[in-house]
């Protein structure tokens, strides 16, 4: 592969979590935090490389994106964006995960049935190889706008942005359900700082009361490590929706004894926690079912496919809440 205009060990600029949208007027640019795979894309002549935030290659999983960039009549550039797949008008993270498949024939089929799009929001090197990481965001934004506009390709999209904090706050209220995962704020005067947490991300804070339908032990321990959470579906079945592991160390002993006294199959009468997969460990498939008697309130940030995308934060126990009151209406 020919040399790229930036070293191949370049990593994307990252973000630190904040509780609220920063509001210093005239200093910030706000963007949606898209629900996809973060991607740095490098092109040198006919060679294209897609790289995840972790540094792992993504090109084999998204050949249609590689083809789009390879076909552009410009070379020696580096852009930053998010790979997304849209189904029925909404972005689907499950469709992205399905691409992480060992069989190339399966990937080719999916790339045809559910093609991915690259949403771009920053540029590290202009076409021709001019490195612009040392220029302020305002200049880099103009560069990526020109790049997307001149490409004139529907599979390359420009991420919207605003300079108004109130608009960003409205976007935040609509995040956490499908296409977006929050708001990212970037200082207009900042350089592109590879690998540093120089941006600010804000996620919506929502809560739900959930039934504890099971638990997992800590690795190499007989103390509880995480609680498995459930909500009742329209058929009255308890579906597994996620987990919480934010249990105070001093509470684990007594809680473990309480949970062990409630062990009873099946725990979840609807969708149950899955077993091991290529994205999980053997231990992650081992769990203890419980009688559906305990209710906890948790804070979550994103729901995908009727599941909490990430781990949740345990806020409090709800002995005043009947388990049957814990339904999906809370997260819809």
C-alpha cells in the first residue's frame, strides 16, 4: 500500500463526557453524535483504508464505502466521520454489528441489501496531502464542507452543525432513541488533537424502573458483579433489556446473600440474556435467574432494539414499585 499523507498510527480526536451543553457564546460548534461506527478514512491514489477508533481496520466490513472513496477523482486525503446504516428512515446499530462477520460472502450480501453511508464532520488532510490538523476547527469545517459538496455523492454526507447552544439542547432532547446518541461540542479555535479528549460529548439522561430478573457473579468471586434488568412486554412476558454493575463494594456481600435467596428459574419469561458469541466471553453467558420481585431505578443513555445500548447506572432500589409496573412504556 502506498504512503498516506499522515502516519498510519494517527488516531481520532476523542471526547470527554459532560453533564450539560457548554454555552460560551461564539466559542463552540455543536454536532449530533451519530449512532454509528467512528471512522478515519485515508486515501492515497487508489489505496483506501478505513480505521475504527480502536485502530482496527474496517474496510473489509464496508466494501461499499471503500469503493466510494476509491472512485473519487482526488487522492491523498484523510477525513473523519461516522459509518451508519439507515433502515426505514432510522439509523440501525444492529445492522452495523451484523457486518462484523467472518464470512466475506455474508458481508457482500449485506453491503448490497443494507448499504452503509459515511457521515463526515472533520478533515485532517486536504486532497493533495496538505495536513490541516494544526488549523482551527472553523477552517477544517470549511474544508470538509467543500470536500463533500464537490464530491457530489449521496453515499458521502456532511454532518449538520450549529453554533447555537439552544438548538444543540433541542437536538439533545431528541437523542437516545435511534439516529443520534447525544451532542458533541467542539471549540472553534481548537486544532485537531489526535488521540486527545479535546471535544465534549453530552448524552441524554433518562431513567427507568426495571425488574431484576437475574444476576452474574464477579469473575473469580462469589459476589454479585452485575444485575440483569427486565421490562414486561405487551404479552406480559419479562424481557431482558440490559444490565447495571454500579454496585457499591460495601453492599456486594449482603446483596449477594439476598439475591441467592431469590434464585429461581426461569428469571426472564420473554427474551433472556444470550449466551457467548464472537463479541462476548464464555463467562458472559453464565447468569443466575431470580424470582421477579426486586425493582431498581437506573439511568440510561440510549435504547436500541428495545435494549439499553450501554451499561446503566444504579440510582436506587424501588421497594414501593410493583414489578408488573415495569413496562416498555418507560423507554419508548
